[in-house]
């Protein structure tokens, strides 16, 4: 069994690859920015990390989104809907949660195939 870890740190790796599955750490945007900007930041980081792992957004399996305030749902979705591959949408969940700091408005957790 082979496990590959990209960008490991003392607490977590940004990417873990196992059995042709790519797991990304939660991605957040620029602290204090509006939810649309933070969403764009998250999705750009996801694109970069998936590319490093040898995958891309057409290979998404699951996306979990945490919003600090469900009132931002439509604004986040406007950015997400423009980004997602409409021919290959992932299974998705979105909920409200208290994030690591009050400056974060959204966090994305992604699993993809290779």
C-alpha cells in the first residue's frame, strides 16, 4: 500500500494520495475578504493542488463546503457554479460551521480520483 503526501507540515498534509484517490486538506481563502473572493481563492488552490496530484476538477468525487454564515450560500454558489465542470459535478454537501477564525467565511474539503 502506497501513500503519497504533498506539502506535509507538523499538523497536516495539503494532499494525501492513496489507491488512486486524492484527499485535500480544507482550503480557505484570504482572511477578511468577502465570501466570493474567498471562494475564488479556495477554488484556485484546489485547482493547483489537484494538478500537482495529477488530477483535476473533472475527477472530483466529493466536495464538502462549510460556510460561516448560510446567508452567504447564494454568493458562494455563484462562484462555485461558474467553476465546476458541469459534465462532471461531484457529490456535494454544504453546511454552516464556526470556522478556525472569524475572518474565514468559507472552507472547501475535496476528494477526487486520479
